[in-house]
């Protein structure tokens, strides 16, 4: 029991994303469970889109690091030994687009990554999913997804069935899936954003038909302010017949560096409001991004902070002391993991500038504005600070420290190259080559350290993305050096990317404070062309 206080929320859960890039090793999950137990969490959710095996479905999750039935049962038994309930979290409507690479599943989709509602083969597959889950997990609770199906009924469904409102399609699908779930004894949770879409479609006299084994879970991963949070929770609790549960999040889906402090703002207002309205189930999510760059342990301060709030406590020296007793690193020192993205003291901003500086191409400068030399001092100081942190998680701080060393040299390199080329300043261009040499050395060091981090925590599947991204960056730096040397030695007369005027990004509407902004689209940072074709 945390600091001899009872939870003010009956169920406090943590969800780890095992679908986007990284699938945690069984040993990693066990270590995570140890901390969750000490922080009084009551359940753990494994978010698995197609990363669990299904009997007689060999292409389901192929080469994705899927969990075997035996692995899930091992995790389940360990959770039980720590009084943690292991709850499956899967998808039964959208977010199954990775199956599209297999012809076996092509005909099961409506549009994008959304399953084709009313197609009987879809329900055959969902039956197989739930049967497998029932044999792997001891819990009879399950999260069945159903979120972000924004184009539901607008593809093949429209061709086959004609136009129908989202609410009608959702109610049909919910009914079918809930009946399959009942067959296996499951009580289900769904994400509530499609409830919002249905409500926005028809606000007047809106009544949602919910099967008796379905509980909606509203989610929000950024702070809105207590007043708007209060309004949203009251509205959704009413729409969902006072059955609402709620999910917040700790921002770790924006690159190698998380935003624990930013997440404190949303978690505080959400948990306090849930306690106020007697919402008995709060889930803390830890989504990945396209490559799952950051360690799940990098957000331990956020995991702990949510527990503090769920106990009705505040973050102070007493509560911080318990964190240090458990983690063996002081709370404030661990929070320094956020520093590479914190160029300002504006706590209500979520930035991933360290990711932007890493991948922003130095020849094309797709985000020319972020190449600010004022960042250099911050990266230098942060790198030294993180490198000095010792203990069980020193390997995470070491990799982020090396990231800062790269960003120290790279944050203004594109601007330097472009301006010295435009000004025909060959002396400065030669200095840029020296900087590139340094980046190449540090990038190789980072790749070695980060590989150890990845293989320590995750299955090998998914690491190929990191090799392609970081290896691509390494080769691009080598190419940049070669092309500048050719230019300086008069072997070529122009560098095409530097001949074209470098413009401010129009990714955003109006002026942007880039040191407090977030752009975690790797493909938009590395190329002015479309990388989405690959």
C-alpha cells in the first residue's frame, strides 16, 4: 500500500503498447509488474493488435514478435503472484492494417485499417481471436478496442450495404462482437471515441444502445483544463449510462525522449475529476509510435505520479522519497530524462525537438526554423547531466545523453551549410565537414548503445526499423560530406538542395514556436518527397 493510503479509484491500470514497433520481452514485463505492484496498480493491459498467436492463423502477426500462448500464460501467472490482473487489450474494428500485407486478410477490410462490418468472415476471425485470448489469459475482462474508425462504412461497406450512419453500424458490430465475447465469458471495454463520433452525427435525442457486457472508456492524452475535463467526463458518463471508465496517457510516442512533466498536467486533472464523479476505473496508457523509440521505463515518474493522484495525494518530498526507495534514483533526477525536449520552462507544452533535430535533413532542411544555435548550450549541459546518472537504468540515460551529443552538433548544421553555401563561404563549409565527421562518430556510438537498450528490453522484431532509420541517417551524413567535398574541390559546380530556397515549414497554421512543438513524423523530417510510398 503506497504510503499507507488507499486508492481513491477502485481500479488503477497501466497499458503497455506491444504493437507499434516494440514487443516487450517477458522479462521486461515482469520487471514492470514489480514496479506497478509497489505503486498499487491493480491491473496491467497488454495492447496487442496482431502480436499474439492464433491457432491455425500463421500469418496473423507473422514476423511481428507476437506472444505465444505459453508466454502470455507465464506473464499472467507472474502478475497473479503480484496481485496484478493481466487484461488483454486487442482490436476488433480498426487498427488492424498490418494484416493487409497478407492476401489472406485482404477481403476482410472496409477501408484503410477498418474491418468490414457485417461480413461473416470478419466474425469468424474475431471468434478465433477471442477463443485464443480466453485460452491464454486467466482474466475474464477484455478491452476490444473499436477506436478511431473514422471512415467506418465509407468503403467496401458502402458499396455492399449503402449509406448508414456511424451509430447504426457501430451498434450492429458491437452487438455481434459482444455476443461472441459472451460465448467465452468476457466482460468487455471499448474506447469511447466512436461514441463521440456517433453523438456528433446526431446530438438531438441521442441514445446509445450498449450491450450489457460492454463498458466504454473515454480517452484523452493531453490537458484541456479542469473545467473542460469536468464537462467531458460528465457528458460521456451520461451518454454511456453511468458506465464510463477513463484513460489518460504518459507521452512516450514522440521519439527517444518522453514528456513526463507534460503528462502530469493531464493526469492530475483527469484523475481528480474521475474521483469527483466516482469513475471507478482509470487506465494509464503508454502508446508507442511508429518505431517505439523510448524505453517503457523512461516514464516511471509518470507511472508513479498517476498512482499518487489515484491515492488522493500530492507530489511532495514525502511522496518523492518513496519513489527513490523503490527505483533507487531520486524522482527529480529521473525526471531529467525529459530535459532534451525542454528548451523552455513552459510546462504546458509538449515538445520533441530532440527527435526533430536528429532526423531533420541537413541538405533539405524541411524544418528550417528549428535549426537554432541557441539550443547548443542546452544540449551540452543536458548531455553531461544525463551521463552522470548511475543505477539500474543508467543505460537509458546514457543513450539519451549520446542523442544530445548528436543534436548539439546537428541542431544548427543545416542552417550553417545552407548559409555558407549561399554566401560562398568555403572556410565555413570546411568547418561543417568537421562537424559532420563528429556527428558520424557519435551516431555510431549512439547506435551501439541504443541497440543494447533495445535488445535488453524488447524482442528483436521491430528493431529493423531503427536500423533503417538510424543507418539511413548515418549514410545521409556520409553523402552530405562527400557532396560538399566534391563542391569544394570544384568537381561539381552546384549542390541542388542548396540552390533551392529553404522556406519556413507550412506544416502548421501560422507562426510556430518550434522549441515547444512536436513533430514525430519521421518521413516528413527526412525527405521533402513522400516516404509513405515505401
